[in-house]
């Protein structure tokens, strides 16, 4: 069974990245906030491999936010 929280986190990070690049009508700061919440929710229910990917996604969001 696929980890739905992980999938949702991946989707919301993609939306946040698009918003930050101006390729989406979504507000970038709101999209980042939603993505960070999704990452947090997914982390506890993920495998070690998924947690590593979630950490990389978190780093991407941190980079976007610091720009």
C-alpha cells in the first residue's frame, strides 16, 4: 500500500516550487506553509528511505524560502 501522506507531501512541495518560480497562481508563502505541514505529517509514518526523501524536500523548501 502506498504511503498517501508521502505522496501528498511530494505533491504539495511540487506546487510550492512552481509557485515560487511564478509558474502557478498559488501564493508562494502559503504553498510553502502547506508543503511544510504535509512534510511534517508524512515524516512519522514513513520508511527510512521516504524520510530521507522528505528531508531533501524540506531542504528544497528552506532554500526557496531563503531566496
